C-alpha cells in the first residue's frame, strides 16, 4: 500500500483542502506519469561550496538528470573597470589586480603592456623588468593551477588532493611575497617596469622551490591520475569538443584539451616569451579528466620557464624601470628598516637633489603622467585562457575607458553544454573543470 494526497482548488479561491488516503502503488505511479511534465528547478548556489565563488547555477532536473542548466552571475560585481576611469594610469594596476584574484599578475601585465603601447615605450622596458614580469606570471600560473587542481579534487571528496596542492601553493606564494611584498593582489607590475627589484637571494630561492614543486606535483599526479575513483568521476564527463569551443570563444586549458594548441605566448608573444623554451600541452579527449591532466602538465612547463628566468636574473643585474623620470615611479624604491616606506637615506637624496625634482615627483605621484590620445588592445595568456584589455586614452592622466575580456566569463558560456544530459553529481565536476573565478567574471 502507499499513502498519497489528493485535492483541488476551490471555486471561491480559498486554500485547497487535501485528503490523505491509502492506495496501491499502481495508483501512485499513474499519478506520477500524469504529472511527468512538471518542471523541477533547483538552485545550486550562489553560496554553494563547489561553485568557485558566488556563482548561481539554475538546474532543471528530471530525477537525477539535468535537462537545463543556466548560470547566474553578477553577485560579486565591484565596478573595477569604471573605477579605473577615476584613477591614474599607475593606480590602475592596483585596481585590475583585484579582479581575478588568483591571476592578479596577468591582469597587471596586460594593463601595463597596453599602457606602454599607448605611451610608445614598449621597446624601452629594461630586460630585467621583463624577466621579472615573466617570472611573476609563471609563478602566478602555477599557484592558480594548484588551486584548480586542489579544489577540484576536494569537491569530489579527496581532501588529500587539496591539502597537497595548497602546501605546494604556499611555497610559491612565499616567493611571490619575497619579491612583491604581498602574497596576492600585488600591484607589482607598473607602467614602465616593476615596482621594485627582486631580493638578492632570489635565484637560490627559485632553485629550492624547483625541488619542492617537483616532489609535490609527482605526488599530486599519483593521487589523481592513477586513482580509479577520480578516473570514473571525470573521464568522459563534461565533454566539449573543438567545434563547441570555437563557437563559444573558449580558450585556455579547455580549448587545448579539445585539440587546439592555442596559446598567446606562442601566437602573439609579449615580454620576450618568444625567447623562452617551453611547450604547449594539448590533448583531444575534451573531458574533465583531460583538463586536469593539462593543468598538471602546464605547471611543469611553467617550472621550466621559471628555471630559465633564474638564469637570466643571475646574468642581468640591470634596472627594473624605464629611465624616463616623467613616467617611472617608484624608480628607485629603497625600503626603510621596518620594510615599509622609503628609507631616510632615500628621502634625503630625493629632497636634496633639487626643489624642481621634488615638485615633479609630487606631481607625478598625485596627478600621474599623461598618455597620448588613442586606443589599444592587448592580450596575455592567463591560467584560464586568453585575457584581453581594451584601453582608450583621451590624452589625460586617467584612462577614458578600460575594459577586460576575462576568460572565465567566456568559458562559463559552456556550462549548459557541459551539464545538460548528465547527472546532478557531475555538475560539480563540470564547474571544477572550467575553473571559473567570479571576481574576473563580474568585475
């Protein structure tokens, strides 16, 4: 026997009355078949632990099968692009670094490279500054991929994968902090170069990091790629072929997992990437498992670039900012004994040079430098794909318009294709394989 309820809406609009009674299971199944057209909509997020931030996913389900999936964004909107119109060009790098908070160096690099194009000083950037930019971007790529690998494993119930990934990430963040002064949201890459030089022992630190990362990545590969449960949960799941990627403008590991070796570092090099020896990992399975494999392989390729940067830093002790004092600041930053602010000796040198130099420095910091009228488009290869920035200058000390093409925003378009027809449990796998960061999506 089965218990079910029946009722009807009354003609006067009053609350309907329901009568509970017993019945056969055949009656229940007939009722279920009659109501089979009813839509069941489930909200996943915007505070679900597996949505990589405040992402809302609206799922229409039939049992455990996804019949429709839609992404709802905008919960983390910060207005950064609009705020950049009210800040100087140098201050802009401290705003854009906060969008995709796991890939801050790439946003700084794209913005500063675009600014330098408008200024016409691209070829004047010192070699050591370019090497430091590449070093910071590749360390940032490693730390970002480690978050993607670790959280993706944790969302499938493998906490060990997350702890191992985050321990490796801590080693990377310590190097980034030693160079920039901050672990994240660095504001390190500036128009004309970088804010300050790397510490004297940077090469030794990078050599030590190389050994630690190699050990941790080998451990991660064993934990994930040879795990039968991980294989069962990710192989063939969240499939998106090359045609779908091209139609939706998908870039990054998702595109390369579908068979196209597109990487801006190779197709349109910047910061001297054409002089570095590295490969672009590619595969064709186009599923969640393949994207994980590619991110691990990309970490190894980034480690290869970091080793080359260490050699170049040892060979090139040059400046890290352009020589033009009308653009460069801080040109010769000298930290005080407490590690904060300028040292007394540096302040005495600035104030003792000339009153005109002091006035110019004050105006440069408070008002900023002027950028010629024009517009420019600059792209870099971020961890999640192609990151672009469109800058428009009206000839003043602030951008007239700044807009970023964040790869997470474009890649999220694939969510419905990855999920529909699959199981509810596979939605988590699909989102993890996209690796979206909502700070970059909403901006």
